[in-house]
C-alpha cells in the first residue's frame, strides 16, 4: 500500500464522481475494473473511503458548508468530503490535507482550487472532529425517504437510518455445522441460523473459506431459502440466482437445483461459489421468461430496487433516483406469473425482493393472489427458528427491515412470501 494514501484517496474521489455525477453503482465500477491498477491494499482503502464518505456525506456537507461561500465543482467537493470524513474519523491532518491538495493541484481544470482545499480542510481539521458527533444521523434522500415514511412511519425510518449509518456486520451461511463455523471464525450464531462477525477483516483469510464451509450472505437474505425448505431429491428452480447465495443454500439441502440467471458474468460467480463449497447445481444462463419445465419448488428472488441493502451499499441512494422502479415492479409481476406456470400442482414458490418498498413486496404478493386463484399463502412455512411473529405481515409474508435486531447490528431489508399452487 502507498505510504501517502494518495492513490487510494484519488480513486475514492473518482468513485464518488462516478456515483454521484454519473449515476453508476459501486459494484458496477469495481466490476468494470476501475480500481484494477491499484495494489490490493490501496484498492480496499479506496473502496472503504468512498463507502464511508457516502455514509457520512450529510455530516461532511454540513461541516463544509460553514467554510464555503459557493459549492466548488463536484470533483473538488468530493475531495473535500473524503478529507472531512477522514479528518473527523481521527486521521492525521497533515497526511489528509497534503494528499487532497496534491490531488486537486494536479487536476487539469481545477488545479487553481488547491488553495481553497488547503484552507478549508485546515479549518475542518481544527473543529470538524468535535462537530461531527453532534450532527444528526444522515438521512436518506427525499425521493426514497418519502415513500418509506409513508410505508413504515417516521420513527421506523429514523431507526433504519441509524442502522444504515452504522454499516453492516458480516454474516455467513453455513454448509453444515453452524456452531463449528461460529467457533472457528469467532462469530456468533444468530437465532435464524446464520453466523455474525462484528469485525471480519479479509473474508478469504477467515477459517473455513478455502474449505468452503460457509459463504457470505446477510442473515435476512438467507431467510427465503430457509422458508422454501427444499428437500433432498426435489426439483428446485432458482430463477434469478446470481451471485448464488441462495443457490448454495438450496444445493446444501440435497435438492436437485437448477440455477438460472440472465447474466453470464454473474453466473460465473455462482459457478465459482459452487466449486469452492463443493456443492452441486445445474447452472443455466437464460432469461427467466424462456425457462420451461415443472418444478416442486421455485425461489424467485426478483430484480428490484435493492433499497433493503443500503447499509452495505450506501452508493445506491446517490446513484439512483427511483425512476427505474416502475419498470422493475412491472417485471416482478410478470416473473411471478411465469414462475406460477413452472410450478407442479401442489408445488410451492417463495417470492422475495431485497426491497423496503411495499410495491415490491406486500402489494406484489396481494396482487399475485388476485391474478392466480390457484395460489394460497403457506403461512406454516414461516414457522422457522428465529422468526419474530411481529415480522409476519397481514397477508402472510415476512417483512424484514434494517431496524430489526438493531442491537445486534440490524439486517438487510427483505420481503418474502411462500405461495402454494393448489390442484
Ligand atoms: C436480486 S439478484 C439475485 C440474487 C441471488 N438470488 C442471490 O441470492 O445471490 C437478481 C438477479 O436477477 C438477474 N436477472 C435480472 N433479470 C433477469 C431475467 N429476465 N432472467 C433471469 N435473471 C434475471 C440479475 O442478473 C441478478 O443476478
């Protein structure tokens, strides 16, 4: 890793420019290789800096606005934001200020603003660290906060924002023995069967990674496959499978799993995960709408707004504005309809989304029940260890939110429901 931190800081600023200015998502940028030229330690630091800056952006902007008469161009503003977040986290002032001045001074168009960066960050270094903790918890942008307050109420949204600001622990799903994985990794077994690590460090260095004893999967994301409860020998379809956390759970149950995803690149990650864990599933790169056949059980983890994953993906509220959500909601309904046609009589399907918006959860389920009189809600499927009865919804689904288990570090937002095809 570079001693000066300069490459990581420059890259963090670039990531923020792309996310805020161009609407790109962080995983998209990483996948496109924008950090590939950095050494691994600098790559990790750049990602961490960008992520922490996005989480603390509102506080950074409040501190900065005291020292700015007008907003500088986005790149310079992002340099100030990263610098402010670092300074307020206790990073040594000379390193942060010198790096940011150095980065801006070499900028083709904004080099002349290096004096501003120097002056502002020196003031932030002086007072910022004591101002930071007194500022309110950063809020979600209005386009998302409005619908969430309408759905869950203001207090719940504040509680979700507190969990999102705190970031996420690392959860593992285990191939077999949960207690053995908890002991080996120093984690805690959660009531629903996942293992939680507060400070994981490098994932591939954890005991059991190479042996494939576990895979990374948020405790909430592990619930749909638990509720589907695939049995050995059943024909199970995982309709939107990549990167494969749920495929691995289904395969570990001994079911005969077919994993489908439209993306070849993402499906390659499913294959790699199956190899590492020595689990078996057939992988099929295909549009879900082209899949045929009849299955005992189907997991439909439909593409969605991903608004339930913001504590791990704080880039989302900055890159998106909600304008794509209508098309996603419409596609989810069509995917449910197609999945129903692939279910054997008596078969069951879990529909789920990692969304906090009822339109992608509760409403979607209620409308599917109206469109398909052959479907009934399998409420008994939710009779699983660790499920709080308060999480069960009126129509018989499961609503998981970031503020659930807040004292344990929260969980991703998810909705799921188990639907059974009668006759
Ligand atoms: C929410 S992610 C699935 C996560 C996955 N179930 C897991 O647990 O790791 C949604 C997936 O749907 C895939 N997808 C989107 N449209 C699709 C389509 N028309 N047919 C099949 N897969 C699709 C995306 O490539 C993406 O991998």
